C-alpha cells in the first residue's frame, strides 16, 4: 500500500497539513489569526459549522421567555453549587469513597498527570482508551503518558481524527469541526489501520468512515488496560459521576476496561441529583441543539460482586490548576459557572472567522479567552495578552450562554487586569497570573494625558482647537490601528465652535 501512487500523494497532503498545523502553533496569536483568515477552507468549515449549530440551538429554544426562564434556573443552579464549593467537594469525596471510588486531589497539571500515571503503572497498564475530556487536554495527558510508554487512544470520533492528524481540538464539543469530508477521508486512509493491520480503504462516505473508525475502536475498547473519561457533573449527595455523550464511546471507556479513571475540574460538582435536570435541560440544547444526548451515563462506583459488567476499580481526579484562585476572585469567579456547552464559540464572530487553533489554547472562543489566562498551566496574561483583545465586545456570547456568564464583562475585567500597575506576586495572591504584564509606559502616559485633558475644561478647549488647526498635519498611518482602517482626521471645527455658530452659548464652566 505504501507504494501505491494514490496513497503516496494523499499521504503527502496529510503530512503537509500536519506540518502546517505544527508551524502555526509556533507563532504568536496575531500571526495564527492572520494565517487562519487566509485559509479559505478553514473559514468555510467554521462559518458552515457555526451557522449550523446556531440554527440547531435556535430550533430547540422556540420560546424566548421559556429560554430566559431556563437560563435563570441554570445560572441559579451553578451559583448555588459554587456558593458552597469547598463543602460540596468534601461531601463528594465522602460519598464517592463510600461508593468505593478512589478520590485524588491535584493542585497542578503535573500532579494530575502523575496521579494518573501512578494508577496505570500499578495496574501495569500499557494501552488506554479515552473518552472526550477537555480537562485531560488541559493537562496534556496524552503527551505525558506517551512519554512514559503508555498508548492513550482517543475514542470520540472527533478527538480520534484530531489525534490521527497530530493536532489539538478546535472546539470543545466538536474537536474536528475544522475538517471537511475530504480531509477526514485522507486522514483515515493514510494514518489509520484496520484491526488486521491494513490501511483503511479510501472513502468519502460518512457512514463508511464512521464504520471504519468503529471497527478499529471496538477492538481497542476490548483490549485496553484502562479507560479514562471526563465528567460533566459530579453529584455530591450521591457520589455520582455524570457524563453525557452521543457516540457510546464514553460508556465503553468507563465500563469495558478493568480500570476507569475520571478526571474533572473542581468546579463541576453539584449538590443534589435534583440539580441535574436543570443543567441537563440546557447543556445538550445549547451545545448541539439536541433535547437530550444519546447517552447519559451515571457512574456510582466499581462493579459489585455478582455484577457482570463494569471496571473493578474507579478513580476520580479532581483538578485545581488555578480554579481556587478563580473562586477567590469576586468577579472572575463566574468563570467557574461554565458547563462547557460551546455555545459562546458558535455565536462569536471572531471564533467563526479564525477558528479554534488560532487561539493556541485548550479552550478557544470567548470562554477560552476568559479561562485560559486564569489557568495555572497556561502562561497567564503574559502569554495570552493578545488573545483577550480578540473580541469586539458585541455581547453575543453572553446572550448565548445558558448559565448567564457575563463573558464580555469578564473579558473587560481581564483586559484591566492585564494593564494594572502592579505585577502578580506570590502564592495566595488572587490576582490573575501575569497581571500587569501588558502595561506599556508610553501607552499608560498617553491615557493619563488624555484623562487629564478631558477633566480640565481649559486644556480640553485648547487641545481640540489645536487639533482642528493642525488636522492637515495628521500622519497617514498611526501604527497597527491603521493597517486595516483609515486614519481618523480631526474635524475642521470642534464641538464648541459648531455650538457657538449655531447660537448656543458656552456654559459657565465650559
Ligand atoms: S461560557 Fe457559557 S456558553 Fe460558553 S461554554 Fe461555558 S456555559 Fe457554554
């Protein structure tokens, strides 16, 4: 097969796409965004996918009053849980332990990786199947396990494709949203092998593509030493881990292998089973426009004596990675309300144009802009300063969010944090990592001067007169702002002059 000219040609295209992706990820945000904007295929994929998902969401929320009432309830449910987060986490640990689930706490991404690796080592596990888990992406678990000689295969179709292409997810719900049918066909044909070790036949038929992947994954589920999954909600009252999914791979990962390791952020805890319907009513509707997902898995412990199915060992890793700091911040705490539905991305005009990879982070789009700088492992505002500016503050994300996270306000808040005078220092400081690192002295002085001029009437009149007189001296370019815009020109007459000409007298303190 490797000598087949068609195979060689398709493989070279796939290799080039892998190379382009790796190259893009080395660049800064602005360059990545520019590269994405110049890629017509990518723009078409994202535009089409965003329109499709927005249309599906709209269709399942036909009554706007009902939608707003549901959002009120969703927001209240998340805020209720967050208001007693420390207590609920302790209760969750007690309930899970009573159910026979081992609970592990990880303050950092490194600790989470280490905990999972140790569990796998103790069980002598060499092959692992993983259901979709953005937290495992956040800690770069696959890479860590690979370095320790453990194969970790993604089993969600989108994640599987992304892994084959050596990429990262470009959307939190639809990881391979950026790929079209032809790209997927090439990828499957040149990178995947059947259980018999043959190249997968080339096909652009979606059902056949899915069928081929299913045959490969079935075998992997059957033989894997362990399964890893994410968690959508962890219910403190009953010690239950809830996962929603559409492909059945989550159920396979959590029940077929002898060990199941779940990983989640500490914010995913809810108090009672009665909190679940409120959030489950919103999550699939907002994510994929479904009333309910095909599978809703509720795991409350390992296989009991006499039971035929299920793992004999279940673990939950609770990850912090900066979430406690978010929890202690009076406004940014609302970040933790997120139920990871992805609706804010689908409604974001910036995301729809540049796509997820341009952000260079695990979580792209509006929620990515808010959560990424706050994670301990993501380089804070020093490395993500450009990302928070990729927003027109049009407010669509905040209006789409099913749990009413005020995303535009949080983005503005982070922009302020980025330019605040003092730098973040020391452990226990609740400021965002890298706060103050985007502050530039010249810019700060310009704004200081601007505010002084606008506070002193005499200075304001003098400066607007001077600008009107010197308008002809305005340079044609004033930095990056005018790379894509025309240069603003002061008016020939300022407002006072126009008012006087219209017979409106100056006010006493004007
Ligand atoms: S911020 Fe809101 S809309 Fe965005 S992923 Fe989270 S819950 Fe969904």
